[in-house]
């Protein structure tokens, strides 16, 4: 493909050299440069790609995209200056792969909680209706039935367009994609053509990156601002930010809710460990998932499916057959002692509160709820005391432990969490730094009919400590421990 074709829609300030040259690849990591690559110099949080322009050219790059032209320019290398290399990369990636998002119906789901559940359930729902479907999520990437490993909630533009192109070539009809605030802010979704967008909710998260809640909210809103008039914008009307997301969108405005009167309304009739009985737009449906937060997720996917043209009755039938998502309120009960173990990804104050309140609404209160929870390192530290307060106030017993400490001191993270515990709740808590020992402590403490909640990591199969990812799966560990104790 010619360089000038790849640059379509890119806002160019100046060009040094020719754009009438063939390009073999686009890269933003100089280590991946090959002969006739275009190197895009991205200014990241920790690394400035402009420092690696010379390395990229030495490795074979024949064109570079920059925000600031280098003083020493090499002959026969084309330099393209743009206001934002992140935005340029997004348009270039879409052009390079033939704008694959235009050849299928792409739906983006954004919000603090519920993105993974909604995308995964929509993928399964549309597959069960006979459509070839795609998924780009925190857990994995699926090109119809072919699975790939995911590294980010929302991947970089080259990765997104690469997999969308694979989906197009495989005849995929619909793709459901998690859209994170980082992804929006870093222009990873720029240049994509969305058929629809869903807003789940907004609560405390990522303030280490966005600095203020208003900035975090406005970044989410930008996704809806940029939807085309041909798309739909489906938002949670019970969240005070639901209408904010719709203020400037050109898309068709739709809403879902449990409490507000809107287009797609769900009402909880029964909520128990066996599942949910819901009434959605005057039709009853039994679901295998649990809790009010899942009632919202189900209302969202119902509304999305109908907006995409499926028949409401068929959608309800398929919803009744859907299983829960890996690591999202995933539970089992031991045969002998009837101890229930629940593993959930809840890693924000709101998500943790939702999960514990769901358990408390279902249980008889004759059993003890033991919560095992921590917070990730090198992330928003301001939410840690809130997590501690919520866990201690809503549980009978709490074990604070490590999550993914990354490069932080695990004990320092736990000190932050403990700082939020109210004085009357101190006696409920204990701290065990080693996560496996913390889970073992919970298993030993549990008596017949008790409930153990292990929160924070959910589907993850590793624990990251000092840059090393060690094998670690909450589900496997608690299952093994309880099975041994019940023998």
C-alpha cells in the first residue's frame, strides 16, 4: 500500500519527502521495525517514541510520523508532522487494514463496571442466534470461534484493526468490544465505525490516570459524542451520568433501566443463588445470573440486540439460556459442608459494594460472609480506603490481602486499605499479605453453610509482583482448598 493512501483522514501539518512510496507495515515500537515500515512516534506515559526515530530508521523505516520534526533529517526518509501521533496511528491502522469496521456491525461498551459481562453475553447471544460473531474484551479476543490472548481491555489501533480485518475475512457479522477510558483518551478507537454504543455506569476508578472524576466522565462521553447518526447510543438511565453521555451525540438515543421509565425496562421479581426472574418490557424471563448488577447487564444486552434488529421474543429465549461470565460472580457450593465460594472481578468500590450487597440480599444471615479482598499496585490509590470501608462494613469477616502489587510494597497497599475501616469494624478484619495464605485462612475459618467471597482478580490466572506474572488462579485455589477440607 502507498504511504499517501495510509495517510487518508490524517491531519497533516507538514511533509518532508515523498508520500508516493510503498509501505510494508506500520509500527509504533521501534523494535518491530522492518524494511519499508512507517514508524509512528508515540508520546506515552513513560516513554517518548521520538527518542527512537534514529533506531527505527536504522532498522529499515522509510517514513516516520512525528509531532515534532527532528533536527537531523535523513535523505530518502519521509517525515510527516501531525498534531497527534496517537490519532494519526488510529486512522493509519484503519486505512492499512481496509477500514474493516465498516464491513461488520461493531458495538462498543463503555462504563466503569459491566463491560466484560455485556460484551461476552452479547457475543454468546448472537452466536446462539446463528450469527458469526467477534469479541474484543479484557478476557480474550474471539474471531468467531478462534481465540486469541488479550493484553489490554481496549488494544492499540493496529491490534484492533488487525483482528477486525480477520473478522471481516471470516465473514463475521457482529463484533462486541470493550471500550475503556484509557482506550478513548489514547485514541485507540478513533477511526472505527461503530453501529452502536452502550454506557453501563460510572463510579470511582482510574483517577490515577484521569486525575478528576469530571475528566474521567468526559472521556467516556467523548465516545458517544463521536458516534455517527446511523448508530444507536444506549445508556443506563438509572445512572446520573446516563443522560450526560447523550447530550451531544448524533446517534439514536435509547435507554435501559430498572427504576426509570425508558425504552428497555427490567424489573426483578426473584433474586436467588439459582438465578434471576426478571420482567423485561412486560415479558418474564428466568436468567441463570444473579444480582441487581446483572439485571442491568441483561437489560443492556436485551436493548442492544433489539436495536440491532433481533426479535424481542427470540432475544429473551436466548437470554434465558446464557451462563455467567468467567470470573464474574462465579460460584460453587461444596457437597458436604454447603460452603459457597464466590470469585468476582470486583476491583472498584462500586463493584465490590454491588457484589456484597447482592450476597447479603440473597443469604439468610444465619451464615457468615467472609470476604477476601485487596487492591492492585501502581493504580489509583484513592479508592483503597473506600474498598476497605465497604468490605469491612458489609461483611461479617474480612481478610485484606495482596491483589497484583506490581512494583509497590504490598504492605503499603494494605495500609492504605485498612485506613478506610471504621473503628467499629476493626475487629472483623485481619491482614494476610500472601494471597494464597489469605484464601487458605478463609477456607479454614469457614463453617458449614458459610459464604466466601474472593474479590479483585476474577478471571485472571496470574499475580503480578515486581514485573513478573506468576501463575495464580483464585478459582482453582479455593476449589482445591475446600475439596481437601471436605475430604
